[in-house]
C-alpha cells in the first residue's frame, strides 16, 4: 500500500507547480460503523462524490498503472531518440504526414514509448486528414490525463499519459471525420506499436479481448 501511495504522489507532484501533500504512516485508524460499510450498496443515491457509474467503471479496469513505472530521467533520455524525447518530455510536436503511424492501420495496440503502458487500440484508429495518428478513444479513459493548453496563441486540451506523464498530443471534439466526433490527435513519436501477433509474447495478452 505504501508503494502505491508514493507512486501516486510522485505522479501528482510532477503535474502541479505547487504540491503540498504530506505522506506519512497511517495513525488512529478505526473501522466505520456497520451502516457505513458498503455504503453505496445500501444507499445508491448516497452522498459520495464519486458517482456509482464511475465506481463501476473503475472496478472493471484491466490496465494496472502500477505495472508501468516511469524510468529515471537519465534512463528516459538514453532510451529515446531525440524526437521522441522532444515530443514526450518537452511537449514537442512532430511534422504532420511525416511520422511513423499517421497512415498505418495494422491490428494491434499502441503503448507509451516511455513506460510501455497501453494507451490506444487499432480498433479505435481512423483515417484522418490531420496528418497524425487519430483515435476515437483510449483503451480505458483513466489512461489519459487532460490539461488546458494555451500555448501558441490557442486554447486546446493537451493529452498526457497516466503513468509516464508523457506529452502525447491533443484531443478535439466536433471532428466530422471521426466516427464519434472525437479526435485524439497523437504524436507517433510518443507511441510504440505492438502488433496483434506479438501482444502475448510482450506481456499484453490480457488485452487480446479488444479484438474479439
């Protein structure tokens, strides 16, 4: 449990300019009264700030953030190309139509180039005229972190990976080319593609259900 808390704190500290949460041992813990146990099962309309729908979603997630840890900074620099480092660690953008995956539609998954955490599936990739890989959604919603981006005189929604905090690209709505109107416009340099045939061997067999 301590390792999980420290990992979450590490992630959140990197996402905020000011982070003032103290981490320490749990003290004076007492179980709540029986009527509070399994509270939302007993009170579906209860006051919990997390909706029952979100709780249900979280209980069905298959991708464990703790399994994909961000390497040390010097390791990241050593393992990435100059462009991959510039995109993922310095919020860069590669050239449209001149990147690895913008026009590739092979069967498989796309993972964070830094941590290996699964992010997108080819089942949700579509042909877009934007010049970058375009997806309608991530494999699981919590895999992505969204931030307001006001750089370059625009107001956009940046998309970052959950475990690696890698800059991935941006998400847009109202895209007429997208089957659901949503376009996750992602830099190829932030991704590694795992072909369907290699998923089991590379430890992603638990996601083969995506293609059934």
